[in-house]
């Protein structure tokens, strides 16, 4: 009888363990744990503007995932300061309107514009150094898609070409020039 009780107890323990693992995997907790452990946010210091056309505004979350709680919204064209990056998410603060505080937004919902006013454009670099290879030239006052950041460099995409814009070539304001 004692053997049967031990056998039933061990089967229950194994079943409970598998149920817990299944819950962790299916609820996305595993990806949150993985993100938290594997990704140290990259420090950034750039300005960008909201390109999300949702009438409710761009969702600001408590962490770098859609599984995190929405803690506010920022309307389209508002400027934010980007202070960190982790994967497809950036940490923002100092929104010009809407959400006040610090939170995380999905980076494809942000953009910036090139400077280079009165010139034939700005250079897009292969890495975060003006000594690196130039990937292409982007016309002045041109909207580009933000992909990420590192320090005061913005990783962007323009007409399918990805590269890095130096701080002096970035404008994080949607409705005015940065001159």
C-alpha cells in the first residue's frame, strides 16, 4: 500500500511540474525571463518622434514586450527622448505631449528626419563611427525609419538600406526642422 501511495505521489509531482512548465511557456513568461536575462538595454541618447497613426496614440509599456502593462500613450508626431534599446523596443522619457515618465515602446512606431539642410544630404554609415564605410547618402530633410540606437547614434533604414546616422545628422521633431 505504501508503494502505491509513493507511486501516485511521484506521478502527481511529475504531472504538476509539466503543468507548470506548460503554463510558463504558453503565457509568455519564458520569453520575459529570457529577455530580462539575455538583454541588457543598450544606452542611448537620441530624439525621435511618434509615427504610430493609432488614434489612441502609441502605447507605452512597463517593459520591453507586449506582455507588459500599458502605462500610457503618446500621440502621433510627438517627440520623445530615447534612452535605451533592447531588441525591437526602446526605452523613452520626456515625451513632448501625452505620457509623462519613462517606459518602453515598439521601435518601428518611431521615426526621425535627416538634417543636412542646404547640402546634398547626410551620410549613412555602416557602423557607429564616421571612420566606417559610408552605406549611402540620404537627402536632407528626409524621413527615415528608426531601427535602434547606440549612444548618440541612430540606426535607421532608408529605401531598404540600413545604417547609422550621427547625432548632428538627426532631427527628432516631426513637424519642424531642427535648424
